[in-house]
C-alpha cells in the first residue's frame, strides 16, 4: 500500500535480514525477490577460505521463519513443489531478541515421500510428538508429519562473526548439505535409499546412522538399468585395481567369477556402453 506497510511484514523482513547476515559469513547468500518467492527465501552457496580466496562450495536453499510453527503444504502445487526439490533445503528460525539463528535440515522429508503419499505435509521443527516416529502418516493419508529433530546449527551473530567458530559451523552445515544432496540425486536416479543421522548433536559433525530403502514394482526397469551400471563399474574397477599389482588372490578370483556370471546373465539388459567397456577392458562377451 502506498506510504505504509503492515508492521508484521517488517518483523518478518528483519528476521530474514538477521538470518541472511549470519549465513553471509559462511555462504554467498542471495535473497529471493518478493515477487519471485515461491518457497525459498534465500539461495546460498557455501563458501570456504582457501589460498586467500573464498571458494564456492555446495549450494542450498533456506526458508526463514520467526518462530517454530511448522511448514505446511496442502495444495496440489505446494505438495508437488516440496516433493520435487532438487537442492538441499533448510529451515532457519531467527531469534531477533537474542540475535541468533537455528538451522534445521529437512533431509527426513524423503523418508516420508517415498513411504506414503498424503494430502497434507507438515515439516515440524523439533523432536516427534509423544510416541510417534520421525515420520508419521495418518491411517487415512490425510496428513504426514515429518519431525525435523534438533537444529543442526544453533549460533549467535557473534559465533558467525568469529572466524574459528564460523569455520566449525561451515563444516557442520557442509555435511548436512552433502547428505541431503546425495539423497536427492540418488532418488532422481531411481536409487531409493535415504541416508541420514538421528543421533547427531547440534553444532557437531554428524554420523550417518539412519538408512532406509524403498522399493516398488513400477521401478523394476530402472532398477535393472541401475544394477547393470553399478555392476559394470564394479567389474571395471576391480580389473583396474588388480592389474597393476598382478594379484591372484583366491578371494578376488571368486569375486570376479561371481560378478562375471551375473553380468553375463544380465548381458542383454546392459546398455551398449556397458557391453562395449566390458568387451574392451575385460574381454567379456555374451
């Protein structure tokens, strides 16, 4: 409106500026113009100092909020959007009073999406309610609630401005970016594994201790293609690793024999590039 603006909008603007300022100490950060905001407030590229330069690292996106209310997706276009994200996605909650930021990874969303479809998706910061699992779906598929757990990063402006502290925060965030991207890429490639961490501590490096696999008959052909590619690469890698050493370890011989048998059995399903590489480097034929 000309000459005025609602006060609540300004509060949200200041929270976004707070989060942007903090992240800008460890990432190249670009805010989404208001007219282009479709669910990401910030587009970021992690930065790391090397050889007197700030090197660009992995990219990620951030949705900013002023409180811990969940992110809710229920319209068809909203659900499609959150399910088809191709960049790691984080929720950042800015605390204006304490000039601090909590950053949550949303990696667990794929656990829900690959398990069941629901008409309403809720990404809720914090641990699961009561006895519920991290991902909970109503029996009638009306709602799916995904608990985001503890923040992966919790820091004040002073923490972000301190070089040594910021370096630690960068390392922690990088792990979560890489983890989320790996799950996204694997899923797009038809390898429906979701790897995450549930025993992590805020501001500490995480260990991948949660893994889940999903399968569906409709993915049969894609699974065959992926298997052929992985088996071919394994066979060629074994060949390359053994040849320079001239090894004839019985274990390797048995492993190669079994793998060759599988590849021969799937020969007609292998892509031409796999067949040609196996012919040329291993001497394998149908």
